[in-house]
C-alpha cells in the first residue's frame, strides 16, 4: 500500500493545489494611500474627553482647540483674539468648507398621477431644453 495517510496537514491528493498554481492568484491587495489632509481631518474630528464644571464630557478636538483659543482671547491674549477674528471672517466669507451630500428621497411630481419613472424620462427628454425656460417654470407648483 503506497497510499499516503489523509489527515492533519495531509489533504487528499485530489484537493491539493496543482504544481505551479498559486492559492492566492491576485496576491495581497495594495494598500490605499491616505492623504495628509484626511489624516489631519481624522485627527481633529476624533473625540476627546474633557472636564467642564466637574463633569466628564466628550467633544471633537477641533472644538476643544477653539474653546481654548477663545479662553485665551478673553484673558487678554492679543494673538489669540486676532486669530479668532480672522477665523470668524473666514467662516462668514466662505461658509462651511465641508462637502455636504444632498439626497432627495421623495421628490414631488410635476402633475397629479405622475410616476417617478415618467418624471425621470421627461427630465431626460428636457435636458436639451433652454435653461431659462426650465427655471421660469420651476417656481410654478401647479402647472
């Protein structure tokens, strides 16, 4: 009997990898590079514990840094006050720098009984329409 034993670390000959065939043909997936901006954003958005009036609270690091800067400005630090005023001006001028995702789930039909599929087809047909005509009619709720 030249039959080899089957068991732990001895799989049956039919189920073994063929000679020259890899068990992992694609190999290990490449790691996605992380940009420096994402690392900084993750750092500032990470929650951090702090104490306020004897109670433990958590807030993003960015908020805590801003609170500390305000405290320094109130106690008389001119550079801190100058930085806060610059940040305020920048925020008023540019608004939110975050990208917001807008998802419309229940949009209104143009006329009673219109289905979403009909609205989609009609919108696709109107893509070549004059934008001024489209905007002029967008304020009408009842055509």
